[in-house]
């Protein structure tokens, strides 16, 4: 395989999930969260996964990103089978390929905005890390706020910092978990515009989960998660 193509010359999906199942054991017995979920996402696509609260959207995103492993089935990122890797190897692959944006921002409170954006670059020992972090903050309109701590920023500003951190190392895939879920109406629109603008500029593949159908409709494909199964959304 080379340059995203299989040995026979056909294009390889950047993300490929086959027959995913996920269950957990609870006090009343086994709880099935996902059942036989399959999904392929090609480079450059924008894909939304919608569903009611508790439908398993975040669980599915975690499996696609290699943050968790399925009870059955397989996930491949750029051809790499995640279930065949240990946690350290999966983490190295995520560092190389993946950026994350979360509903609750996940900024480290003891670090400034600039230091939070620096984290992926420092983990990868990237040269010119400070310059790149400042450029990323500039791209989200927060260069002047780089010395501020998360508690000194509004929710919308914290999410902008999180987006800068997600894009700073040039990921091929961006996973976004309810990226506008904790924001007011005005901030939601601005963050959505920023997310899709940067995604186009960086030519990133975007997979987001959301209950916001207006946000989902901005993606080229929408799938609904219903009773643990993925179905194409009727537009």
C-alpha cells in the first residue's frame, strides 16, 4: 500500500470500521451499545453521526479514534488495524494522524492558551513549536489571548483554543464530539464556521458527532445511530 492506495491500485478508505460491536457489563447484566456498525470514510470527506443522547455516538467516535477497543469487529486508520496494536502504539498513531475537539474543551487549566496549543507539538518534538502554536492561535483569532488561562476565557474562546490545538500539528483526521454543545447560539455559529473553514484550508477529513441537525447538515454525509446501528440519514 502507498499514498492511500491498495496494492491493486484501488483507493483505500482513510477510516474503515467493519462489524463493530460494543457492550459493557452493568449491575443488571450486559448492555449492548453498538451492534454491527460498519462505516468507511475517504480522505477529505466530512461525515456527521447523529442520534439521541445515550445512543452511543461518543462511544463510536472513541472506537474510530482508537481511544477504546470494540468488543468485536475491526477499525483501520490509514490501513492500520487498531485492535492489533497496544495502547502506546495506538497513541503514537493518533499523534501522527488525529486531532480532537471535545464538547467540554479539555484544556489543561494550569496551562495558558498558547501552552495548551503547544502540547501536541511538544509531544512530537516538533521544531519551531512556539511559532506554529502562535500561528494556530492567530488562525482562530486569539493570538492576543495566548497568555491567558482557560478560566480567563469565555466558552467560545476556550473552544477556539481547542480547535487551534487540534489543527496545529496538521492531522489528516479531525474527530469532533459535540463541538458546539456547550456554547450559546451566537458562539455555536461562529465555532461551526471556524471548524469548517479550517477543515477546508487544511484539507482534513472530519468526523463529528452531534445532536444538532443544522450542524450535521453542513457535512457531505450524515448517518443516524439508532438502536446501536448506523443508518444513512434521509436528507
